[in-house]
């Protein structure tokens, strides 16, 4: 029969979902080694399996978005599609965070009923989780070492290679950075965004400093605090107005995003009310949310480990709690996008865009 | 001193938030009437107050969106802003649904410690909730009566008038309906969307019917089921291809959205991958989510009432559980937008848009 | 080597969790049948697989609790253990409800990219879900028929038999009912709980009726409403004071729980402040929460189906939305425990327990 | 009319909830100072007001539990009641964590529309939040200083005094510590729990060390890791077996809970399957959950501040993000209860309790 006809074959829920295979893959050690299985080992296995299923889905989504953004020209249709897929990742991450709550219904004493059999298995051996980190753009040199060894020491040759390949290929971080760097209108004819922004900044700072200094509503001490809150070009705003300073900060590991991409992200944040910048802005927000959710998950994971084993050494040989807490602190990927907030100025101080740019950032037709 | 200077006056958290007023507004009846106050009455009051605070915020957001959409020409910037505000409403609604969980920590016996003092107060007397329903577009004639009386019988003259005024003014439903009706490109030069859609539909149905009938993979009984699942122009797709039939369904109360707005919503759903249709599509999805969340809240509320008082008569004199359940079933506002799914056909069957329209639906510039 | 020594063998995360098998069980039809796979079919598969994993866990927990309660004498230790396991089920159910949110990130149009390949697969074919219903105690005669056929028509002989066996064995409902019927102290020496409750009820109703009738604070109409809210022995409280009436209601399908178990549940609810009744009370509350969560899941599931396919016929041949909505309404299992709230009276009206019973309901030692 | 009669007066939802007062307490600065109010200032106010409402409820619950536990003899009924109230606190905390999500729907640029008017208001000025910390048991000497000043510098004299009074009175930490210290059966006739535990520990460690050393399933390196995971009396278990060491750790600020209370908490954790220890165990778990939720809230709060203002100085004059992150790390209150997990041994190694104690820990009657 023709291939086309196959499309009309029947399918059963059980086979379609591979349920015999799926529901046959729980093999509690205590059922094998003890007279009476530890009741909660099933939960322990299923919680981890659910994590791995969702990790597969996250990889599916992030890979597809990297594919769309890796292009020299990102198709306008791709932005909306990418946002939808990354928002889905955020929804999944929220579920993964909630799932910790279920693991916590297992008490430390119940865990001890089978914990000894797990040596030296550990979440550090989750290949898919490492893959997600690499796809998003966590770099080997920024990784916290684990028992003084590289993170991939627990994987076989083939998996090591796959992980390395992904690090060497374009990550989501890099693809977005490239795309940002190509943002038009930053310099356009006579218009120079950075120059306009700098002038607005100076104007605002001077006006505010004057007003604060002259007001009768504040004591001297309050004026000082208020000026500190205002900040100055010499402090927060310095780096972005100065390419050399930015490069220094990159070298020092304080920032990672390129100078040009940073400027573009600032531009998009400031002018996101323009119709066509709305989706790029939304994309940047979604990346921040992925980072935030990933970090929250690490934090909650660390809490859960602390609660489960206290200061005991983990089955994988490390202080689980300590390691996880450190990754929550250090393994940020899109931190520089959060940092853009430092550079924002109020809408009321924002320089108008030239009409020619506004027109291009508007829709072609009006509702 | 100048008005401008006032902007630099200091403000304390306590005053800014009106905390003396806010935290002084809990007056448990049992503290006044009993020797020993009922411990849980505080919770009862605070849960309801938190609801009312959030209702105020929802009204703030919906009113602003109605304002933006009530215009003869909706500004392109307004779409992004409106989506953000409506998405915020959805986030608030999710919180309100979670909040029921907190109320449920009060047991029925604890409620009985002060329930008698509440007569005839009841959630039916929440003015803001009625305002939200009216702003969204619930019409008086679709309301389920409550003890056989109009819903606004519990309010004073002034509040009755305000509620009526909102019903008479443009609701979110009506503003969106108007905006949809103005969607361009439904008919454009030679192009007639409805005609193209109808042809694609016929083509698809014929092809599928033939393939199903001829396949060897299905038994006769299965073929019959499969054809039923496919449907036909005479059933699901009928109404939208026939203005008279749609108007009949409107009269019968089966649909509410106008024929033209329905066609436009279908167009936006089918071609939402075009860059400029992405935000309109997102807006329609957000309206569906508001409806879904509102209905879920009603459903959970009914569950909670059932749990709290069983089949007792409510303090307001009605069977709370029964009434709430009925509103969960009937008080949908954007149901017709859900219904659009019935009319969709697979992307592979979708007729191409003429290039001239595609160009207009694209961004002005490319990343 | 000895069996004991095996306990010290090493284990890898990947093998322990059967990840090759688990992560190899996603087989999208569109990848097989189309040139380009439908991106969202992976999500569709993984969402359903995650459901099935958690169903397995729920079965694991409910089976163990039924095992503990099926005993002629339920061990006191078992109550605490059972509550913990059932509370875990509730936590899992909350996750399953959240998970619908993830499915909803798939739009109707994306679903259509592969929906045709799924015929006649459907969630109705989930064996584990039916198993959960049967374990909890849903009876065949209370099931809503599906396309006019018995619910198990979609399963093979072996699965049909397993489902039937569980129906014939003791369900959680029945095990709890038996345990409730054995509650001591309902009649104890001179003490007759039902008699004491009836007297308290009469006393309260008379006192309240008199106070309402005589107060100057209420108009005549308000007095009437207030008396209606109070209710009387002839209405809400009737059935529980009258075994014959209860049996009539059982026959009419209005209640399911036996008369004796209902009285015991009332006793536990009224005197749950006694130390030893705290855990039995908690158990009853947890059963209510399981029921509530199951029903909410059905409701949200129905919403999601409506959103996804509108009024189209489901892949399984039914109106998915309609069927699911009906099960949300009818497939309650522990509804009679909710109903206990109808029978409660305020603590201030509660007759004191005899000291001899209070002593037995107290802890042996004091902190 | 008699006082009793007042109980039958009517009440309206609007007055009962003080809605005129409640809904009249939102006073956006931008509405007063600007031509056009900043749309999102309403959200900013209402989010904070909702926090303060819930803080009031948390204080209501924690105060009542401290009241119940401050007694020389905690009534057995009080344990169940306290758990229910503390579990309610946890539910509220979960809501407060979700609420951050709503605040995050405000973008940094929208915040800048009114941020300047807030100086020097700040969440650091929340009196109720400090009260919660003090009621739970956060001690002044453990507080992280804020801009180098005591935390209460922002409050007036009266509030400073109230906060100080609560610090000087019994906190929840101290009340629970006292109650734990009074746990019976730790020493009872011939039975000495600590001695039995120590012997079981030695037995287990020797058996495990031997088995690990002798197994053929492990390499030498693996054996070393495995022994490290096992730990020894000289490391983790040391302190609890040695009062002097514990006191040293207390002095060094490593632990706070008294030696006797720690032993009791260990006893309750190990023997929590005994019927009467179930509720005390549950109480300890709930305290851990309160701590965990409080810390998660601080963490999410820090994330949100980072996202909102980046590295700008907060309106209150501090690096909000940095301060909050530090409190998430340091302001744990029940950390020592988490730490008990370190000391647990598997049930299979647990020494049997003497029958006379088991009897006392059992219920008086059997179901």
C-alpha cells in the first residue's frame, strides 16, 4: 500500500506512548536486594524520571530555537515562534520547581531505607541536564568544579564528546548575541543612539542633582542619600558609554555579553513601546525568566538536599548542598540581560526617535 | 515652594501604603460579640480583603485596556501594552485561584464559630466582582438569577447606577469585537479570505474522505468513526460559511460574537505565523485565558463552599454551591474565541496568502 | 559472592533510572509519516508520558494505603503513614493540574499538524487512570458511559480482568467505610453519641429560632431568611438521625456511605480536637482533598480539550469536552465526606463528652 | 436591647470587610505629582498592601502558637491546633512567593515612571515583617546590618519598643526549644536513648566499614569514597554524642538549639512511627517548611529586585539585591532542625524501644 495510506492506520494510546517500555523502567534496588522493598524508592525513581522526561522536552525546544537564531538572517516569523517555545520552557521550569515539593514528601528517614544502594549515582550524572546548560550557553571555564574534577568526568567517551560538541557549536547565548549585534537603527544616517542616550543621561543627571540640592524637603543627609540613589555617569552608566571599559569588565569576568550586543539590548529595552520592538523585547524578557527559573530550581534543589541529608556527604561524593548553592549563585547565563536595568532611564527623559526610524518600527498597516 | 520641588519630598513605607488605614480595617464580629474571639475569623476577613484588593487591580487593568481599544483606530503600540496588562490579569487570577487553598485551611467547624454573625452578608455583595464581570462584557440577560432576583438587588442606588453605566458603555468584549471587525485583508483586491478558506476546506474534506474510504488499514466501523471525527462542511464548518446561519445561532444564544468578527478571528488564528498577526493572535489567546481562569476560579469557589457548609443555605440566603457551579458553566464571556478551534484546518491545507498581503503582514525591516 | 555483598555494588544514575529505555520511548508519528516532523508532537507525547509516570506513583501509594486499611484492625501506626501517603497523592495531583498549563502552550493549529495520526487513540485508553478510579472506589454502575459503551471496551482481556478484579476487591472507599464503622465510643456504656447530638441540635434550634423571632434587629423578611439559613431537624439534619431515611437516600443514589460510617465521620468531625481523633480527622480531610483535586483535574482537562479542538469530535470518537465535564460533575468518590459539613453544629453548642471517653481520647503522657 | 440580641443584627459584606477604608487606601504619588499618573504604580501599591495583609495574618497565627507553647505544660490538644495554624502559615508563604511573579509583570522601565517619588521608602521599613522575624525567633545579634545601622533605625520609638519587647519575650524558637527539652522517655528507668543510639551507631559503622572494605564490587578508590559517604562518629555524629562539643559549637555560632532539645528532636525523628510521636514529628517538619519558605521568599525577592533595578542603589539607600541575598543565606531560624538529618540512621539499624515506652507512645484504644 502507498505510504500516504499508512497515515490512516489505527494507533492505540498504549503503543503510541510506548507505555510498556515507559512503565517497565522502574527498577527499585531495594526490591532486588531487600526482603521488603523500601516503599519510597518508587517515588525517588519516578521523580527523577519525570525530570529527565522534561529535560528531553527542554532540549527539544532550546535546540529548535538555537536552530532558528543560528541563521545569518533571523526570519521575522522566527521571533514569535521562538518566544512561544522559550515561554514553554519557562512553564516547564515552573513545573520542575513545583516537583521538588513532591520529593520533599519523602522524609530523611524514608530515604535512608535505600540510600546506601545508590552509591555513587548522583544527579551530577544527568547527561541531559548538562546538555541543557551547554545549549543555553554555560561555558566550561565558568563551571564550578565538582570534587576538583571536570563536570564531565562521570560520562562515557561518547557523551563527553557530544557535550563538548555543543559547547563548541553556537549556544543560545551566542546566537542571541549575534542577532543583537545586527540590530539596525543603532546608528542610522545622522542618528547615533548612544550619543542621544548619553546626552539625555547628562541632562537628566544635571537636572536631578540641581533639584535635589535645592529642595527644602530634604535634610542634608537625605540629599546625600538621594544623590547616591540617583547615581552618576561615572559609576553605573560608565561602562556602557565606554567600549574600552566594557572590554576590561569582560576580561575581568564581570560581564560576558559583547559591547555591541549590550547597546542593542539597551536600545530595545528603552524603545520597546515601538510596535516592531515589542517581540524582540519580549524575547529578552523570556531569556531572563529562563535564567531566573533555572537559578530558582538550583536554589530549591539545594534546600531539598539539605533537608534530606543535612551535612552528610552525597551519594556522588560531594557536599551536595554546598555545590548546588554555589551553582545557584554562579551559573547564571543571561545575567547581563538582567543588568540592562541598571542602565535604564525614565521614559520622560528618553530622547525621541527620529520619525524615519519610528516609521520603520511601526506596522505596515493600521487596525 | 514650586510644585516640581514636591517631587523630592520624603515618603515613608508606612504612609505611602496607607498601612494604618489598611491594617486597621479588620473588625472581627466575634471579637465584638463573644467573650473569646473566634481565631479563624481574622483569616476569613483577610482572605476576602485580599480578594478585593486584587479585584481593584484587575479593574484598573481592564479599564485601561478597554480605554485603548475603545478608539476608532487602535494604535499599534496599544496591542503590546494591552497584552501585557491582560497577561497581568491572568497572573492575578492564578493567584486568586491559589488563594482558595488558604481559605480551605479553615475547617467547617472553625467557620461555625462565627458564621452566624455574618447574615446576610455574602460574596454576592461584592461590588467590584460585578464590576469586573460587566467590564469584561457579561450581559445582564445572560446572568443567572440569584434567589430569583436581579444580581444588583444587594447594592445601593449609586452602585446600581455605576454597574448599569458600565453595562451600557463599551465592554472589553464589544471593544475587541469592533476591532476584529475592522481587520484588514479579509477582502483585499481580488482576494477573498472566506472563499479561499471554503475551497481549501472542500479540497481537504474530499481528499480525506477518499483516503479514509480507500485505506486497508481501517475496518468499516473504524472508517465510519474516522469520517465522523473529520466532520463536514454541513456540520461544524457550516455556520461560519453562512452569515444567515450565524445570525440564527446568535438569536438562539448559541454564539454572541458577530459574523464579521468571527471571520476575522479565524483569519488571525490561521495566519498567526505572519509577523504582524502574532500580537493580535496573542491578544485573542490572552482573552481565552482570562475566561478560563475566571471559570476555574468559580469552579474552585463552588468546591470550597461545598466543603465549608455542605448543603446548608448560605449566609446570603442561597445555595452557594449550586449557584456558583452554574455560573462556572454559564458565565463565559469569550467562549466564541474558544470556539474558533472548531473551524481550524491543518497548516498543510492552508491556502497561501497573496504576496501583496504577506508583504504587508511582514515587518518593515529585517534583523 | 554473598547476596549481602551485592548491596555494595556501584550504580550509575543512567542505569538506575533506566534512562536509555525511558528516553527512547518517544516515537512521534509525524517523524515517521511526514517529511518534516511536527515540532509539538514531542510535547504531546511527553506530557502524556509524564501523566502516566505519576499515575503509576499514585497507584503505588493508594494500593499501599488500601493494604493498610483492609486489615480487620488498622494498626495505629498506619494512620499517620496513610495520611502521609495520601497527602503525597494530593501533592502529585496538584502537579498534574499544573501540567495542563504546559499542554496549553500548544496551540490548536499546532495540534492539527499531527492530530490526524492519532486515531483512534485517546486518553480514554489510559489503563492506569481507570485503575486509580477503581482503587479509590468508583463503581461501574456510577460511571458515565462513553459512546454508549462500557468504559473498559478499549482494553484487552487481561487488562479488563485486572480492572474488574480491583472493582471486586476492597477499594479505598470501602476500606475507610469499614474502618469508620468500627469507630469506638459512638455508644459506650450509658453514652449514646447520636442521642446527645440530637438533644444538642434541638436545644440549639429552639434557642436560635426564639432569638431570631424576638430580635428587633431584623425585619420580618430578614427573619424568614435567617430561619431558612438556620435550617431545621426536618430538613438537613433529618437523614442522619433516621436510619431508614438514610437507607432510602442510599437506594436513591443520593448517598453512598453507610449509616454507621456516616455517624462515625460526624463524631470524628465534631470531636476532632480530642488528641487521638486528630489523625482520623486529618485522614478524612485528605480524602476530601483527593476527591477535590481529581475533580479539578477533570474540569481543567475538559477546559483544555475545549480550547484545543473546540466542538470537533475527539480522536477517540466522543465529544471529549462534554464527557470530561460530566465526569467532573458525577465521578465524585468521597462526596459523602464533604456532606458531613451539612450536619455540623457550632462548638459552643457541642455536648461535652463523658470524662471516661475524654480520657481514652487523650494521650497517655503529657509533654 | 440585650447584648445577646445584637448577635442577630444584619451585616453587609461592604461594611463587614471595611471596604471603603480598604479600597480608599491606594494613593499613587504619580497621580498627585504628575499630569498623567504612572499606570503601574497602582500595582506596586496593591502588591505591597497584599503582602502587609498577609503579614498581619501570619502574625495572628504565630502569636497564637507561641501562646499555646509558652505554657509550662503544652496541652495535647494544642499540638494538632498548632500544626494546623503553622501549616496555614506555610500556605500563605507559598502565596507570597507566587505573588512575586505578579510584581515581575511590571517591567523596569515602568517602575522608573514613579520610582523617584518613593525615596527613601523601602521594604526595610515594613514593621510587620520585622515582627514576624522576631516572633519566629530571629535574634538581633544574628541580623545582617543594613547600611551599617541596626534594622530598627527606620521605626519610631513606639515601634522600636514593640519589636524589642518581642525579642525579649519568648519566641517560637524558644518555646519549641523548651517544649523539646521536656520530652519524656529520653531517659526512662533503665533506658537511656543516647546510649542506645550510640551503640547502634557504632554497630552500624563497624558493620558497614567491614562490608565496604571486603566487597569485590568496588575499586579501592570507590571504597574510599564510599567510606567517606558513610562518615564516622568522629565527624558528623560527634557533636550530638558530646555535650561539651555541642556547647562549643553553640558558642561558635554553628548551632543554636540547646543540647537537650537537639537530642529530643533526634529521638522524635527516629521514632516518629510511634503513634503519639507522629504529631510532634509533624510539628518539627512544619517549622522546617516555614524556614524553607521564608528563605525562598527572600531569594525570589532578591531576584526580583535585581531584575527591576539591576545594580542601582535602592530607594532605601542600600544595594537591595545584595542585602536580600545575604538574608536568604543567613537569616535561617530553624536550621538546626534541618540539621537533624545529619544524625539519622536507617530504620533497619534503629534500636527497639523498650515495650513499656512503646505502650506509652501508643494510643489508648485501637480502631
